[in-house]
C-alpha cells in the first residue's frame, strides 16, 4: 500500500450493473460470494470495490414491474414478457419452425427480409439516429467487421439480450451503420483490433436466427433474417442537397443546411392532439421537479426543445426526447446508488484514517491514505456492512434498472409513431404521479427528507429509481452512465 492519494476519496461500487447498462445482464458462471481476494482500490478521486459479479436474475427473482398500483394500462404489467423475444438459440436442436414461429403468416415481411450479422450487446437499448463507439477484440466479431467491409454493406444488427435466459434476444433491434474504423492492434498489442464509430440508421424486426449453433461454438458470429425499418431515410431517401452543395466545404455544408432545414420544418408542423398531450405532460413534470427542488431535474428551457415529431428529418423529434428520457432515468439511478453508498464511504475513510494514524497516536490525513486495501483487511464490522450494502443495492437498484431498460425496449418495438407517443406519455405521467405523491407526503410530514424517503420507498408506485439524487450539484460522488445534452439537466 505504497501509493498515496492526494485528493478527497469517494466510493463507487463497480457492481455488475453500475458501470454500464450493458452489464445489467450477468455472466451465470460468476459467483456472488465475497472472497479474500476482493480489493478496495483507492485511486485519486475514486475508491472502487471490485468483486465477483453477482448471480443473474432468474424469472422467480424478479418482482412485478408496476409503474402504478393496479394500473391495467401499464405497458410493463407482464414484466420481462411485456416485450417480444426470439426463442433462445440455446434450445437443444432448434427446428426451423421454432425460429419461424414469431413471424408465421407474415409473408409480406418475409419477402422483404435480409440476412444480417447479429451483435448482441447485453442489456443496452439503442435508438435511431444515435452515434456509438465500439472496441472490437473478440475473434468472431473481428471476422464480422472484416466481412461487412469486404461485402460493402458496413452494417449489422444490435439486439438486447434477455435478462435471465441465455442466448435469447429481443425481437426488435437496431441497425448499426459503420461510419469510421481504426485499426489499433499494434497500439494495443492486439488486445483490441478495431475502434469503430457507428450511427443507428433504423430498426430491425428479427424473424429467425440462421445459425444458432454458433452461439455455443463461438467460432463465428450469429446471422439473422430480419426486416429493416428505415427510420432515418438513410437508405430510401436521395440526398437532396447534392446539387445545392456543389463547390462548398463538404465538412460543413450538408450538416449546416440539414440542421437549418430541420429546425425550420419542425416549427411549421402542427402537433397532433396526442403529441400536444405528451408535450404538456412533460412541461408539467418539469415544473413539479422544480417545485420539489429535485436534485436531478430537467431545465425549464428543455420544455421548449422537447421533441414530439415523427421521423428524424426534424430536430428535435420524438427519438431525441426518448434518448433524453433514457439519460434522465439513468442519472437518477446512478445518483441513488451514490446516495446509498455515501454513508459507507464516510465510515471507510474514517476507519482508514484511524488505522493509518494508530502508530503515531493520531489519525492519518487523507493524503496519507493507501491506494488499495484488501477486503480481508477491513474490520469485521465493515466487512459485514459492505456485504449488506451490496445486497441492498442489488435488491433495490437492479429491478429498477431492468424496468428502465424494458421501458426503452417497449418504445423501440412500438408499431408506429403514435404508439411511441402514447408509451412516452405513460412513462412521463408515471414519473409525474410519483413526484406528485412525494409532494403530498412532503406536505404531510413537514418536508422531513427521511420521512418522505421512507414513505416513498415503501409505496407501490414505481416509475424509476425511488428517491432523488444529485447529478451536477451538491456534495458526494458524481457518476454518469449515459452522456447526453448537459443543458437539459440541472
């Protein structure tokens, strides 16, 4: 323990669901027990407890996902089965009829299907017209990128994995289009082959997995039959700026003209009653957040820029608002995690100060604290407290993370724009009702934070993480799972 920290310490547990949404779905081979090899790493500003991953959520471990009590309109009333899944590729000897069952009788879609590579990415839900970077290191996905470069398609499907069933994927995924690829094998000693930039150019309805045996053998990537839903016009619409931009700087002209046209167009379109209702619900929610001084809240300016329009030829549009909502839910989840671990963080630092200073008859300063400490080096009381905290965080936060992820997947697989509008309005209204109940409790208990938090967490209304958290203001650790427009939050 020779390394020293020169800045105040904070604690951030790297549980299997805390570093990224992708790790909400866990490796079933990992153990949930703590061992003497578990270490608490104290580096500059972050102290991280790295432990074996916890066991996966089985069907029987998941509480019902209920946005509001006894709400028959809840789109997540059936829990995991509220969204559509393909049969598992791990089924023994899957027959063609099994993989065709989801689309039997859908001849029109079958005629328009394409064979596409499938890249499952855990529990992440992506949305059209977003951009993402992937680091490619597995041999089978190195092969996949080589193939899509050679055949010129430069695209593949990304689908969410089932949270409890191995080798099962959501029936609706998104289409990743490769925009830039960098060969970095020499710089990384071949640990990473490619760093790739992508844009999501549409959604894909998956009909069947063509080579399910590849999931177990891992000698190549999966391939699927799927129907592309072109949400962005990336494939079907000609570039209407080709002639107008001749002779202009290609790096700025098309993007600038496109942005101006989108902004002008969105102001000229009249909202439907459903879209007006969603925009109004969002505005009411933002006002309520400010009334309650929520630590994570949208700015009032975000109300005006909240998009409800169809398609991505307008900006803002509904998909940009979906991504903003996803960011909001994740920020609150991270903040709740930080809030739960704050007390232990303080006790840990106090314990280390005392232990390091015991030889001198006093307490060590924070600059003298070690950079790492083994779990076995903690006092029995702190070990017990740490294990209990891990259990409580898993019990409270993991179902909420799953609920938020399923909400996004439900929006992704919606049949049309107006179904997505209705789903978004439901989720916004559920959050607004939660905050309204909190406001009522606050008035009943004189605004006592502890009383309000206790009553709120014991209630049945669940719209997201169960208490307010800090994202950019106040004391305590600040972490972020999802980067979005920082001006949309306070």
